[in-house]
C-alpha cells in the first residue's frame, strides 16, 4: 500500500496516522505468524503445511496483482489511456459520435446535396460513410421527391479533406448526383431563422425581394420582366398564379403583373425551395409598394441645403418635370439617345421591384437629381441624372457614393455604368470611388465596371451632413 498521496499541485503529501496504523498491523501479523509457527511447526506435518500455505498465499497475491492491473478502477493518468478506456467501455453509438467529431485545429465548412433511394437505412449508410471520414454533420434537411430523397447537409470536415474524397465516399454509400461547395459562417444559421430574416427584410423594403431570393437560393440569376416593356412591344408569357417549376428554372408571377424568372443551371430546385420562394413573392405582393422614408439633409459648398432620400413611383410626376427641365444633351448622355416615352421609362426605373432609386430635392421640394441601382440578372447597374443647373456641384458624386454603398450592403460583387465616352463627369465620379475599375469602349459607348470584392474604403462626402430625419 502506498504511504503517500499527491495534492492538487502535484507534490507528495505524507500522512503520519496511516504510517502508525500500517506499523501496528505489521507487528500484529508477525505475532500471529509466530504463534501459528509454534503450534504447527512442532507437529509431524508442520513444515509441509507451512510450505503449502506459503505457496497458496503467493498464488493469491499474484492473481490479485494481475486482476488489479487489467481491471483497475483508478482513472488513467494520461489522455491516451483515458481515450483507450472510454473506447473499450463505450457502445457503438458513442464510437460513431467520436469518429464524427472534428479533429483539433483547422476545419472546413461544406454545403452538400445528394440524392438517395427512399428506403430504410439509406440515410444511415450515408451518415456512417461521413463518420468514417471524421466529418461532423451540423445540419440536415431532407426533400422527398418521386424518384428518391434529396438530402442537404452542412458539414464540418478536417482541413485536409477534399471535396473529391467526400463525394467519393458518398457515392460508395449510395448517394447520386452529389453537389458540394464551400460554405461560410452565414450558413450556420438554421433554415427557418434565415427565411424569417429574409421575410422581414422584404417586408420593410420592396427592393429587397430579388436580393432575398438570391440569398435564399444561393448562386442564381434573377430577372424581373415587366408585363409591358419600357421600350414597348410584347411582354413575357404569363405564368399561373401558383408559378411554374422546371428543374433549374422557376417562374413566379411578379406582384405588379410581370414575371420573375430564377435560373440555377448547376443545381435543380427542390419543391421546398420553390415553395419558400413563392411565399416570399406572395408576401411582397400583399404588402404593396413600400420604401424606407429616411432622408439626409446635406449642405453644398455654396451653402445651399439639399435632401437625399429614397424614391419610388410616387415621385413619377416630380421626376417627369425634372426631365422636362433637362437639356437634350443631358438626356442623351443618360439614355444614349432620344427619350420617346419618359413616363414608361420612369415608371420602370422608379419601381422598387427593379432596384433602388435615390432622389435629390431642394429646400422647396423640387427634384433635381435621380440615382438608380438596378438589378440586372446577376449584375448590378448604376445610373445618374442631374439637372443641368445642379451639375458640377458634387450632387452626382454624392448619389454614386450612396448607391455603391447600397450595392455593398446587398452583397454585390461589382457595379457597372453605361455612358458615352465623352461623359467626363461620370468618369470622374466613378474614379472618385477609389475602387478597381475596368473600362470597355465600343462604338462610342463606355462601360465602366467597379469591382467591389476588394475592401471598400468609403470616400468621405464632399457635402456636409447637417441632419438626419425620418
């Protein structure tokens, strides 16, 4: 028996009471052994009995030592021993959980979708295959289809595990049509919470609908087609009230009567995704046209105050009056040609269904500038129009700076402006953003693309913000 124990700090601590007890027990044992030897040793079979007793005691002591080492109740002193004992005592489900736990250090998040047969044990085989690669399943959604079940996973894997290795293991386990791509921390939010957040954004601002659909469905191209095109002609084919789903394309009836087309060629849409998208569009249609009513009052260098605010189709009359005050040259710079039907163009541009519009108005309430951020499929266009008398005062640069800020908030990777190569004011405003720019010139038309993937250092406004009012 050990005569010392260890304190929490690791140093040995002696117990003198235990030492006295052990010495007393030893002396008692010696006295008893002497008495037994005197009684038995003097008999005819005394020596033989003593030898047999000694052998039995030795065998008992050896067996006890072997048993204690194999089935000791004290916890192992090393981490390795602890893991070894827990694996021996754990059941099959415990071993599965340990195998699925991510290794310490670097890990990677993946979004994966695969199709399995709709039969018992198919999902279990898939999970077992992932556990064998030490993959941690963070979330799982199932989408039953007629030909099978689509399982959608959010996975955390060891850093060295590649997408090809995961796909190969899933294929062996019975998965078909597997799609996988890297995920990020935003994907850790569960699906119901994400959908509710997107619904809230859509309820507050009608211009959020295309962005909400894109965040809901991942990388996809979204086009809003009006029932009557701005340039005239025939509109898109109507769709049923409940919409239409054709594998990689879904078509939904737009709230204003047009058509919203969503395309994702690399991955078919599931009925669940279609139902969620349709619910967002129905919510937008029920709430009607709406834009946030916040506004900023700015001071121009000469001391005059202007107000920058969101605009919508309610500003159609004021926008048309501004067009009538603009010169033909200014309108040609903006629209690249004569404007035959200003009402139709402006009704499209001011609609929050197709983007966001900022208006600049004077203290008397007259609109003197418009800036548009337009959703163009998977790209984003910026466009400016400033009344002649208010040009060269920093109004256009202020509008562009705010529009690009909106594009960054919306998660856009780039914005582009289409103008004429002689429009030096637009070129200067784009250069003033301090962003990487690409220029393309074709037959006098200039397309300037600002890439937003780089960290945006927002330039300071040349105008003073004196107040902010709802």
